[in-house]
C-alpha cells in the first residue's frame, strides 16, 4: 500500500516538513529504511542512526526536528504516531467471508454472513459469531458463547461455553478462555472438585497473547474490561477482575478473586496472590510478588537484580544470620542502656 506523507500526517495530527506528496509504502528501522519507507526517533540513542538514515521520511518530536534535514513528520508522540502509520500501511490480508468445508457448525449457531470460519474449527449450539469475525484454523467456540464484531481468533483458540468477548478483540494462538478455575475442597486425604459455574466476560478492544489462559469464575464471572492488553503465557485465575486499559507483560500470574484496577501496568513474571485489591494507576515491576492489597496508585517493586554469584552467596549467608544479629543487637542495646543508667546514678 502506498500513501502520501501528508495523509499520514493527518492520522497523527502532525506537521509535515518537506514534501507532503512523497510516496511512502512501508515502515522500517532507521538503519534499514529506504527512500519509500518511514521510520521514527524516540530518544537520544537513535541520534547516530538518524544522522545516517536513508529513510524517505522520519517521524520526530519537535525538539529533534533540527537533527534531520529530510522529509519529516513532526508530532508530540513519535512512537504513537509510528504505531498509527504502521497500521495504515499494513492493514492486514483481507479474508473472504464463508465457512471452510472442514469446519463443524451446529445448526443453531448464529453466524454473520461476513464472518469467516476456518478449517477444522468447531462452533457449538447457540453460539453467536458477529460481523467480520475471523475464526482461525482449529478454533473451538463453545455452546452459547459469543464473539463480537471485527474480532479475530488466531489458530487453536478455545472460547468455552457461555463465555463472551466484545468487538475488535485480537486473540493469539493457543489462548484458552473459560477453562475451569482451580477449585477443590479437601475431604480427608482426597480433594473434591468445586463446580466452576461462572463465565468469562471480555470487553471491547482487548488483545490476548499466545497461550494465555483465563479461567471461568466459580460462581461470579471472571471479567476482562475494555482495552486490556495481555501478553503471552499469562494465567488469570477464576473470578479475577482486570480493569480497563490495564496491560500485563509475559508470564504474569493472577490468583483467584483478585481485582486489578484501571490503567495498571504489570511487569513480566509478576505474581499476585488471591483475594487482593490493586488500585487504579499502579505500576508493578517485573518479577515482583504482591502478597497484600495495594491501595494507592504509584510504582511498586519487590524483585532483586542479578549480581555476581559470589556476592549473592555472601548476601544469602548474611540473610540467614539476621535473626542472630538482631538478638545480639538487642543484647548490646540492653547492655548500653544499663551502663548509661549506672553512670547517671
């Protein structure tokens, strides 16, 4: 697809410096971009590449504009503009509507004429597939499940019975929506399963990364609100509620019945314990363990950075000695207090 620089500027509310009619048909890094491609600068580390680039145009913040003499698109947020430009130049491959001959569709399912159901997909009784939905190869949509308009399910996605998602969702390969939550009650030495009777409700404009699992609720529903973005390999347990526009990086684990607020950022491999509340606008750094509720917005961390193994071993030894050191300190404090009192007398 070829688009003039001036048209791209309109998508970003940007200002063109140079030729607005220059043809742009792709995006690339500063190092690799050619005369018909556009790139961007989002920090000082890009300055050397900017000086040597052959890009047909570059997206820049105003304070960087003087560093480049070629065609430029001046905007407030270069990275955001680049995302919009890349989407415009790469709209995706259009898919003809229809149902592949190997798909299994229950006669009571409601499927929009504009939807596509791919090879070996299964759509169960009373499921609803709205307009322009793409169901990839090997997907399973359970009974009475609902997929909102313009949503896209990649290969081998499972949306279990009675679960739903809104419009414009992107679900990557291997995602499981609506598996049973981990609910058991102990009876003697055995475990008795607690039926998981809730659903999963996913809002609009949600993206879920590959092999992420979202368990259905035990009684109430597990809820993913509008605009949430989940990376790969995330576990969302039963009855979790994730507020709108929250993002989570790969490997995060959220235990049952925890409520995450709006606009939160959760780093990779974060673990959040069960039955907690996390306030709106909270940022949790990678590999942190959250074992108590967070009631105020802000940044939180409990992880430790890597260090040379010899230093780590010394610190581990000192950690085991903390209780003994505390006892010795209390004894010294008591002794000093006694000496001080004796001197006063």
